[in-house]
């Protein structure tokens, strides 16, 4: 959701900016633009649409030439996607790119109109640009400080002042921004992916720190102008991790990366055959004392939480409440000091999940972030953080991040169950061993792609689909359904199989294909009964089950068989056919798999 890049150095700035923006494309956007100092003046180019539209515009009109500038991909919030609403915004004296939402922009706009300012766009960003111009005194730091005092909301800003043609200024509150530290060149970016090609070293900009970036120096100061000495971070992702590496889409690459991602995530957290989460600060003593657990997240991450709930409650007998973050933050939840609130987030920047974290902290509960992006806001502000090591997830549709989130939830469930005395050490070790075997089994499951391609070819013309399952299969089917919807644009719903006959079965006809997940041995008979019910109403049924299960043609039209493991761990294996089915259906429909319409990878606004 909105991407920012900035560059100062010897390279052709427009090229660096456009290349950087391409690496941020995955965040989702609908327009883009750059501003570059050209002969001491700020030259701006922007365009609605994809970066190719900006590139072809620049090809026709000539791209701005220079070595210092800022760029932006916009995901519309205030005002439709259009050339005029695209960033950069400002005037000849001050030009900015912005990520975030300015809450009091109407008041600021009215004030500035009163001061004689005119506005071209419908954006909140333009008010900040004009406010900076209004305050401009010749001293950028003083100007930015005054702006900070007046503006409410979230922002990461890249700023150019005409009088400083060799400098990019930056400031942030809530929205993320990093400063890339190169040799004779420096960068700003929304995350590390645009800088990896040039450097792995970066600073994390904290709230209301102001960065002054020149080709051979980076200075960070407080709004009062006091210099701050920052720790240099080093990215552990390499540039290849953010490339397609021969795959047609990032999503397919990321589905195939799951065995390695899980292994990298769990290996350091297993010691002598037992889960070991102490390193992150989560001790056995703490686990023993938690009364209840809340898991708060959005979308796929929330679905990982649902699987976690089943497993924790089953093994540890501790009550777990799973909440959608946007609901949790407004429902005045009954959190107490003895509770643990777990926030799951790939990006670590999701606005609602972050708001839930703040609320949980205010109420005195311990907070645990399960986060993929190092140094992200949720990671930094949680009391305890467990990083998932999925590497960069570029495709908007989450796949490998889901698997690693599940893996951590499993380790946590095993350790908690052991800490609470609900399972023996032997059982804990046995479960941990099975989890450690998952990557190998997953390699086997990844081999069923042709079967999933075939199923996808049967779904491609459907208008609506039903996913059904019971227990953990139901939790997983929610994720399968979301995956299909978001990338193939086919409507689908997931339903607890036993609940169908209380209403939803009336929708079932021969035009409504059904995907049933039946991996839980204790619920198999029950799920098969539900499969028979929908088949009897004409539905074409595809069943995902374990290899030992026999289901006749009269019961299901097509089967997808996967290796059998401990029931509790089956979601990790069954996720793959779900992901493949969504992927191949979207490919067959000719959809933009990695960047589905209207979606952003990192949802930094409410
Ligand atoms: C779906 C998807 C989203 C995210 C959700 C939370 O494929 O990716 O549903 O899971 O937006 O994002 P994070 O995990 O970054 O908080």
C-alpha cells in the first residue's frame, strides 16, 4: 500500500527510482510518479496506472535527468486514481511523496485556502506539501518540525526543497520508512527490497525523526534539531529472494519455497527435540501463568490464528479467542493482565493489528508479535517478538507467510501444553519431531500440482464455490476460500460442513462446485456425510483427503490425496493444494496473480 523510494548519488536518479518502485509494486498501487532535481529545478512526472504507463509517458516526453529525487506508487485513499491525484505533490519550492493518512487534512486545507493557497488534487498529501511551503523559512528542519506539530495521522514522507538540490529529507510517524546506506549514494524506501541491489545496510527511521540524506552523508535529528546516532541494521534477505527466479509468478515461487521457509523458521526454535522459544523472551514460567490467549490479526494471518486456536485448546487446554483486528480494536475486549495477546502479521505494519497491539499494551497484557518483516512496527513494539523466516513475500496473496505463521503457532502450542502440564515431555517431543518432518512431506505435496491444475480447469467457469470442512479442516478451508477469491475473483464461501443444512445448502446446485477438506480422521465419517449431501444436490465435489482414505466416485467427483500425518498437523500439508487450486484457477482466467485488483500487500491504513 503506497511505496516510497528516494535516491541521492551518482546514478541516473529516474532509473533508480523506477527500478525501486518496481520492487515495491507488490504492495499494491494504482498510479505512480517521480520528482528529480534537473538543473536545480524539481521536475515531476506522474501517471495513473502501472509503472509501464509512467515509463512510456517518460519515453515520449523525456525522463527527468538528475541524481537526486523521490518516487512513489500510490494506492488511492483520498480521491480516485488519476494523474492529478498521483504523487509527488507540491509546488516549485517543496515537493513530497507520502504514505499514510492525514486525519486533519480538511482543517489544514481550509486554513491554507484562507492564506491564499490553491489545490489541484483531492489528496490529503497535497495539504502537507502546501503546509510545508507555508512554513518554509529557508531551514528545512525547522519547517518539517512545524509541520509535525500541526499534522495528525500517519505519514512517511520523502521531501525535496528546491533550495537543497543535493538532498532528500524524510520523516515518519507510524508508516514505515528506512534509510539505505550505500557507498557514495544513499536511499530512502518503504522497505528493504528496493535497496538490496545496492546495499544491505540501513537505518530504521523512528517516529518524528528527521533524516537529511546526501550522497555522502546521512544525518538524523529530532524535531528540535538534536542529532541522533542510529544503529545500522543489515538486511538478511538477498536480492535473489525478491526476484522471480525462473517462476512465472512470485506466488508460484513462494508456494514452492514453503519447505525451506518452514525449516528456516523452526530449526532454531527446536533444542534437544523440544520447542525452544525462550530466546525470544517467552519463558516456560510465563507460559505456565497465562490465563487466556487472544490471537488478533487480519486476513490470512487471522486464519493462521484460527488453526492455532484449535491446536492450543486441544493440547494445552487454554482458552483462545481469535479476533479480526478491525473488530477487536472496537469491541472493548475483556483483556486482563494475566492474558497473552498474540499479534500475527507478515508485514508487521497492518494498521488494525497495530492498533490492537497498542490497546492490549494499554490494558496491561503481555503482547507477542509473530512477524515476518524485521524491524517493522509490530515487531518493534510487541513485548516479545518471534520472527518467521519466510524471506520476502512479494505476491499479494500470502502463502509461505501463512505456513511459517502456522509453524510458530504449533511450536507455541506444544511448549504451552508442556508448560501447563497438559502433555508429557515424550508427547511434546513426538509432536515436535513430526513438525520438523513437515518440510520433507511438503516437498512430496508440492508434486501434486498437475492434479490441482486439472481441478482448477474444472472451476474456472464457476461463478461461486463452496469450501467445506470440520474442525481444523474448516479453519483451513477459510484460507482456501480467501485465496481463491482474492486472485481469481470467483466468489467463494467457506462453511462448517455440519452447518450447511441450517441454511446454506439451499445454494447448492450443479453450478456450485464444492471443495471439501477431509483430513481429520475423527471427523472423516461426518464430513463424508456432508459431502454426500451436497453431491446429492448436484454439486461437483472435489475432496482433499489423506492417501489412506478410500472415497468412491459416487461420493466425490475428484480426489486430491496428500500424505498422512498427525491430524493436528494436517493443515500445513493441505494448505498446498488449496494454494495451487487458487493459483491455477487465476492463471487460467488470465488474472494478474501477483497483484490482484484493489488489493495491497501491506495495509497501513484502517
Ligand atoms: C491474503 C493476505 C491478507 C493478509 C492481511 C494481513 O492473501 O495476504 O489477507 O494476510 O492483509 O497482512 P499482514 O500479515 O501483513 O498483517
